[in-house]
């Protein structure tokens, strides 16, 4: 595990998605709100180097936002998500 433990992995958490026309995107300014196609109770998707690895829920810890893994994805799940 020695060399492997030094490999950096970029973790991204996807809260949701939205589709909107380009003209609306270009008109957005500070304070604009983009409604996502998800509910506050929905799991978020955790990506490692842009590959889904787990589902998680948002956790607030004092003044920080974190995620708690609820469903690690198997390698079979990865193959079907691309």
C-alpha cells in the first residue's frame, strides 16, 4: 500500500443537475438561483476522478459541509454508469 497511498484522487460531490437554455445562463449574475432536479432528501453522488464511486448524504458538522457514504458502488455499478 506504500506507493498507492501517495496517489492523489480528486473527489467531487454532485448535488444535482439542471438543464437551462444558454441565453438564461448568460444572463445570470450574482445571486442567481439555479434549481436542481433533486430534493433535499436525495442522496448525492460521489465521484473519484470523474467516476462514480458511492452515493452519500449531506452532513453539516459545525461550520463545515461533509458527506456520509450511504451506498458504496461496486465495480459492476461503474461499468453501467458510463
